[in-house]
C-alpha cells in the first residue's frame, strides 16, 4: 500500500464494494503483492489523445 493519508474504497476483484470509505491509517499490509493488477478504462466519447510529434535529430 503506497497511500499514507486519506480515504479510499475497498473492492473485490469483481468490483463488489467491501467498504466504502476506508481510512489509510487504519489499514495494515498483510502481505506483499506477487502480481500486478491493471484496470483498463474506456475513454469518454469525444476524448482525443494528445498528438505526439517525433523530433528530428540533425
């Protein structure tokens, strides 16, 4: 856990909310993660990715 202050939601992997407002100070690390979980989100309609221009090297 990297967060040291504030509140956050605790969710199961399927998205079921376990606790709505957990305080970071009251939580403790049970074990280190052995994998990385990435949640992909779809961009909102009308959202444009910023354009990336390659720099020319002379």
